[in-house]
C-alpha cells in the first residue's frame, strides 16, 4: 500500500548544497542495524565531518513526513527509515497513524520507495517516543521492520515488497514502543516488555511465525521496558543479552533458554542498549534513578549471578536513554541532562563528568578518533576521547532530534523531527 507519504516526498524539492552528491564508494562499510554493524556504536570510517550547520557541509537535506525516531539503516546505495504519518494531517498525540517503511537514494536523498505496513488507531506514546522508534535491521537483501506492539514485517529491500507481516504478537505497552529487533541465524528477535507478562520473542525470519518466547521474571513493580538486545560471544557460546525491568537475562539465542540472570534494584523503563567489553556487560538500570552496572561475564556465568559477578557500579549521571560506548580502556556515557562521563571501563574510576550537551536521548557514536553526541534540540557536539574532557566542535541544526547517528561512507546521517541530513567533511 502507498499513501500520502510518497506523494509528499516526491513533490517536495530537495535541498542540495553540494555541487554534486557523492556516490558511496565500493567497499563502504554498511550500517545495517541500531548502533551499526557491531551493534555497539562504533565505526571504522575515517574522514568524518567535524563541523556543520544548516547551510554548510550538507550533501543533501531530505524531508521525511510523519514522526519517527528510528535511526537510519544504510546498505550500499540505499538508506532505510520508518515513520508514523498522521492520517488526519494533524500531529496530535492520539492521531490515527499510518506506519511506513521507506528507502532513500543515498547519493541524492530522493525516495526510492515507500510502503504502508500497518495502521494504528488512536495510539498513545510518551512525548519523547514515537510510533516508529525501533530501528530496522537489514540482512541478505531483506529489511526487517518492527513497530513493537503494532506489528512486524519483512520487506524486499530492493523494491519494498512485503514478504510477510504480522500483528499476532500484540501486547499492552506503556508509553509506546522502542526496542529494535536483532537477527541471529534464522531468527528475528525482539523484546516485548509490556505492562504485564514481559517477554522476549523470536520469530522465524523467513515466515514471521513464532519460534520461541521467554517469559521474563523479576521483582520490579513496573514491568515495561524498551531495551534492544545484544548478541555476544562468551568462550565460543553465543548469548543474547536482554535487559528488562529489574533484571538482565542472558539467553541462548537459538532456543530462548536462560543461561544466567542478574537482578538490579527495581529498575524499569530500561532503554539504553547494553555494550560488551573487557569481559563485562555495561548497562543502565532505568527509572527512576538509573545505576550503571558492570557485570562480569565468563564461562562460569550460570543461573543467578547477582551476588557473584558484579564488577562495579556508578550511581551518578547514569543514562535513562542514551546508549554508552567503550573506546580502549575508557567507558563513555551521557546522562539525559547532557552530563558526559568518562570512566575506567575495568574499575569504574571516574576520570571526568562534565556538562556537554543539552537534554539528550540519542546514543553516543565513536568514529574517526572522535565521540559524537546529538542532543534533543539538534546540537551536535564532537568530543576528543581521553581521560581529559575536550570539546572539538559544537554544531547546531536547531531542529528537535532524538534519533541516533548513522554513518554512510565518510559522512554522517542525522535525523531530526522533519528531515534527514547527510553531512560531509
């Protein structure tokens, strides 16, 4: 199905500030899922921009109809997004929504295809959420899109043709949806941390049929969360790390069988995607007061490891929403109020904690010897990694922005409330 989104995009003039938009070079590293190919906010790209503005360093600016805080996905010469378009044309909180996946040409920003997948009647979401917040994931010519409780689908990435779609796994959310899906072997896996009976669900990626479901158990009074799982390798064993309210579970991704779990004090509405480095999982426990946990993971991690595998904690300036990043021996995390902290990843010793941005929800990007942060007002701050706080640049787009960065070639993709920007050096 196609809708007003296509005609809107096709009829809108695209702002091209460069004389000629570059085509992605052969061998360019793709950005196939939330937080990139390694799923932890790193890129090997070089030559990334340090400075930009609404009128400088722009390859193109492409308007995107509707509201969506999913991050861009990049494969070859295509960029993929999701969006939720008001059916009434009014951006009211309870407006009926048309849920879309769309592809843009990477060189020009012009639309390649756009497909309506589902409609949502009078949905509700938190003011910092959208009905299209989960980031798609790409593999082998297929794009998997997920709208949480509103539906999941698989598309032919070249044409936008729907290969399968399902709304069979609906649940009762709080504040909307947010967890992005991940792929493992022949499975598409996502968290479904509902108001009651939270689960982790795995679908057959070829058919969309249920393969397994894991019932999450914890003492958290509020069960809902929005965390994207992370697949890691521990001594040759693949583990699906999936934080939820009050607990992080490590599952066998093939079967959904629990390997180990770690309980934390009553955390809920967990958002930041966990990261893995130095033999530890780093996560934030969520609301109301987040605590950063470093949890040791090794071959002995079995069953309840709460009392045996804690490395260290930090209870100041931990994030509610932005995901963290490790560079070398340093862990970087930013609180939602914009305070950036650098800590020793092995010990938790804090090197600095400094005001860096305004209010922020987007995850930190580490690339080209720099840290990139994008706050909710559109300010992009570039920081030099290291034990001493050093800001390299501040770049203001002056547009609301909650989506995380993506990389294409040597350029940045920045999604704002109304546009997608390709920013070059």
